[in-house]
C-alpha cells in the first residue's frame, strides 16, 4: 500500500484498520526513508502483512500521548531514534545541543533523555500486559550492562530499566518478522527465546542451551576489571556463525540473555528491503515547521552497503551492524538513483554512494561466511590480514554506471574511505578515478591521530600508512592536474593520549601547515572498546592499564593543541606546553607553536638590557684597573679568527 503509514486514528481508519498489529513509538520525527531505522522496520512488517501505526515523539509527560491508536493487537515497538538520545542531546562537554536534526524545524527537547527507557515505562503504566519490543541503536548498544558517560554510572541492561520484554538488536529485519510471526501464532512473549538477534530475560538459566555466563552485574559494578573481561567476551561473540549465547546475572535471580546476532542479509534480501514503497521524505504534517533537517543530508545519497570490518575501537558498528559486509546489487542502486533523478529538486549531484565505510563492497574474506569472523583477530589492524582480499573492481563498476546515467553531473563519495584498505589493493585504478571524478575539492579521511601508541588503542593503522596514502593522493592530484585537498579527521583525548602525544600531534600539524576547523574530542558512547578503556582504565584486548584523560581542563588543553593557531586557544596551549615540558615550542623560531606572552617578552627584554648594562660596567671597571675592556678582547679575537680563516682560504 502506498502513502505514509498512519500517524493518527483517522489515518488508520482511512486505511480500513480497526486495530493495528503494532504501534511504533519513536524518538525521531516520522521520515519514511530507508536511511531511518523506523521506516525500514515498519515497511518490512507491512510487507509481511502486519499493520503499523506510528507515534512519533510523544509527550512523555502525558500518558494519553501513548494511546493514539489504543491497544495494539500484537505489541508496541519502541526506538529512541537514529541516534542514542543522550548523544542527540549533549556535546561531549556535557553542554546541551541547541538543535535536533531529527525533529521538525530542528527543535530541541522533543524527546526525553534515555528515551527508550522513558517510552517503555510510559507504555507499561497504561498497558501492563502488552508485549514491548525495543529496537534501534540506543537499545542495541545498551542491551547488556554498560557504562553511561552522561550519568557517569554503570547501568543495567536497558531491557530491565525500560520494563520491555524483548530487544531486537542490530538492523533487525529478520528478527522483527520472526517476533511478529511468533506473537501472531499465539506464542506468549515470555516464551520467545529462540530468535537470533534478540535479548530476553529469564529466571531459569539452566534452560538456556549452551549459554556462556558473563560476570554478574554486581560483580562488574564492584570491580571494573570484571567489566573489561565481560566486554571482551561480548566483543568476540558478535558474529552469527560462531557467536555464543551470553548470560548476565542480576539481583533477584534474573538473567539477561543475548542470543547470537541475526544472519546477514543476502544481496537479494537487501534489494528487497530497499525496494519497499518508501515515500522518501518526512510526513507532510511537518511542513509548516520547515520539515526535518536530517533529510537534507541523505535525500540525494545512496546506501550501497552495511557492516564494517574496520574494527575501530571507538566505533559501535561491530556491536550494531556486525563485521560482515552486506551489499545491494548494482541494479537496485541504479533504480534508486533514477528515482533521485526524477525528483524536481535534484540538481545533477549524487552526494554519496556508500555506507559505514564507502569502499567496502564485499566481506573481507570468504572464510568468514563459513566459519564466521575471527574472534581474536581484526581484518585490517594492526596489519591487513593475509586472507583479506582488497578489491575495488565492483565498487568502481558501480560508480561508472552511476556517472553514465542521464541527468547525473557528478557522483561524490562522502562516506568514510578506509585508506589502508585502499592501499592494500594492488590495482590503482579506483584510487585514480576517486581523485579524478568523486572528490568535491576535499577528500575527508580519518587517520584520527599520528602517534602510534594512541593509534594502537584506537585500532587504527600506524601513521606511516596514512603518510603513504597522503603522498600518493598528492601525487595523483599532480598527475591529473587537480588541486584537491585532504581533510583529516582528528580526535583528542582518546584513551592512551597524554599531553605528550597531544603536543606531537600539534607539531605534525605545524609541519603539514594545516589547522583543522573542527576537532572531535573523544566521546565515550555505550558499548565501544574505547568507552570500556575510558571507564576501566584497562584495554580489554591485552589487559594492560591505559592512560585516560578524564579531567575536563586537560581535555580542553588536548583539544586546543590541535588548533594551536586559534588566538582563543593561546592560554590553554601555553599551559599545556609548560605542563608537557615543551617550552622549546614557545618562541619566535619556525618550529615554535606560539609566541611568548607580552610580559614574558618584556621580562626577557629587561634581562637582556640588564646584561648589556652589566657588560658596560664591567668594562669600565676593567679600564680603571688597567685591563683592556672585554669588548676589545672579543674584537681582537675576531680579528685573529678572520686572519686565520683568510690564511686557510689562501
């Protein structure tokens, strides 16, 4: 059925629906576009014969706001939105953001903090016995006990705090249909314990087949090392082929049980998902407020893949989408591109063709499809695995087809390019065409840092790899007669980075002649390796202590060093250089980062002036005593040196 899904009872009745199968409560505005998780899940359910009503951004202070459609036949679905609600609301500094790109008009404050928890409890106060299923990235990354940066607290599984019955984690297309089919067949929600990609609770751990027991919540709360150990087990069980069932104990004999992830979608299944009848824009009721800002970023972009085997420590993709890359066919992407071209607002520019990592168009190796991804080894870090096959031919062919479409002037790539994977490809054809056709003046890449000790904690390649990429990029631009630049994303205060490493990064930028306009301070979001390091002070991968910058003032100094040329950062940079013992970088030399303060210059001037006066007095005393003045001695020595030098030249 075409058209938007119902958002009011009247729209529901117009569709001939007396009681919806599911009511979907979301923290975002309703945007029926495949870049929005709620759009995909609701359209997938609709394609399988289930009716869905949408309650977007309900007033959580009013219990009636959840009662728009009445009691659903099968259950409530709950998502905080496309972002974790706390990331959506707050900068890493703790300051509240002023705009929400996922709300009509960009208005902030239309969803609560910890939205999935608040919505779950709101539903429970009205409908005590209706199944509640959480989904979306907030639920996915908080499905087990986790550190919450904003509360600075170790929190329970969101399943318990929200009073939900199930979590459908990850992308969820398979698991949500299996849950719906089970509920429709009459199976009680408490008995739906068999669906891959779900989390449930039980008081009968002995009934869980093959479950791996993690440290309990109370143990982890008392001993942070236990949490680091638990997280490593979770990190090593994120694959649908070789992942185990995990169990986490709580007081009162309750266990939260995580089933292995759902299987990756095949190419045909991916095509089917993206071929559903999306309206590709926001609900018309938002028009009077100027629409939903987030649509501008993705309206003329194409998603070609999902999943990432990059393995960056600060990224949650491993936990959410998994390491196995899944792709759409060329035909599917080209068909969507033709829809973009028909849009009256299309100006000939496709803004992006990619996903989490644009140049991943296949699993890293064929073995992982049979045996699963390696548990204790990454595909690209610290060196590319010899089994990894770096091949850009399929992506290159896709881009060529898109460039050839009538009405397309330019196809840009704005998703992240994994430069170490690019260098691992022995064929330079893609690199050359990337530079020639797909860069809009600047290519954004993410080296993140230049100190190998920090890069190791980040799960990123050594700086020498980025330098090789940078030189090759510059060479290709010269060969092709292009003047395009690299814009490196850099991160301050990541675990492992002290002021020493921050100063080294500033020196690197000085030598490069580049000062970034934006700097990302490390943001501890739930369920990443880096966040666990931040909270525990331990790298779970080797069990070793890691320096963690938690002091807000030191974080500000590390951030300021990356933008040392900004006059507003002078005091912070000055203090950082003093603390790091790098006063050699304060001065007038070409290697200095900043000049001395005015009072320091004046003090130095007085010192030099005092030294000259002292020299004059000394000479006068020497003359009075019958000795030649010191200045004359120096002049005589210089004459002798020049004479000797002249003799040597002759």
